[in-house]
């Protein structure tokens, strides 16, 4: 009773899963991914053990197809299962059991596996694939995954309605402060429009938990440093870095204040909400 996309980025450095369902907290059950290994979505009558098992098989060198075959061979409940896998090299595999609630099915291609069950129709998966293929291959993987998920929703999605959505993306050293590999891990557990809410959270995530690119950095000279310190003092903080920490903008300002993200500077100057 779910639709999902599992994919690898075109540059081969990022893996992720986006999923939506008329099911409480779908993100707690369906997606799993490990940087440098691959990603998996397990759904329908989900066997959540598939997540650890599939990633273990991939880590041992199995392709997506071989990992999937091993999962199904070891599980007598496979006719009720649906699963998508993408491996280290972007090979993809998808399974829809014969006993999954219709409409149920999936498609695979270079670097992606898309699948769904209890859907409005085949058009859901078709719209997701079209959105994925039409998206900019150089765009962040999380943006491409979300676009595919939104397209599936617009095409009818889960025929029972909407409730939850989730996005999990991994890349080496992409996490907070570069200290783990979780580029994005966002969940909407219970919401009337979960994919819209997921998009809102992703926008916030980009601001608070994603490091500034070189193009987003504004060099801080002495005049700008004085402006920033004056702003912080006026806001009741002992220095600008205290304000940065209070507002959770650590990923957007250099520790030595040699640069500041243009969006944060706009906030300081009252040029944006």
C-alpha cells in the first residue's frame, strides 16, 4: 500500500529512497541505505528484515539482482512482498509478489527502481519514472527523488489516500558537520498532504543541515565583520558566533567567520523572512 523510488545519483556517489503511503510513519518501515553500498525499499506486506539483509548482501559484493534473489529464496512470504534495490554500481532490481494488492508493479532502469502496490493504476509508476528521467541528472539526488514521488502522487498515488512520506539519502561525509553519511533523513509520519510537507522540510533541511557551496559563500571583510558583530550585539548576543549557534546556522557560517552564506547574510540584513 505504498509507492517508492530507490536510486543512485548519476555521479555514483549518492544513494537514496523516497516513499509515500496511506500508512502511519512509512519512513520507519520502508527505506534503508548505506553510503558506498546501496539502498533498498521494502513494502506491501513489508519484511523489514530485508533492509539489513539486502544491505549486508550488497556490502559483501552481491549485485542488486543477486541480493534480491537471496531475499526471496529465504522468505516463504515473498508472494506478499514488494522490494526495490539499487547497488553500488547503480544496478537495479525490483520484485512485486503475485499476492500484492492491485494495482501493483514496478519498473527499473539505469540507477533506479520504482515500485508500488494498492495504487490508483500503472500510471503512478509511469509518472514517477518519467519525472525521474526528465529531471536534471546533476541535481541533488534528494530533489530528483522528491520530484518523482510528487509525480506519482499527482498521478493518483496510493488509492486509499495519503498519510505519510519519507526521504532518506546517503553520501560519504554528507551529514551534519561531515561526521556521518546521512545527507537527508526526513519523515512526515501523519499529515493530510505528506509530500508537500516533506518538500517544506527539505527546504528547511537545505538551510540548516546542508553545508554552503562555494557559490553561496560571501567573503567577510573587516567592514562586513563589524556589521555582523554589531547585528549580534543589537540582538543581545555576546558575539556573532553566539547568534549563529542560537539560530542553528553553523553549517552556513565559517568557524573563523571568513565567509557567510548569502542567505544568512540576507537574513541578517532583513532582506528575507
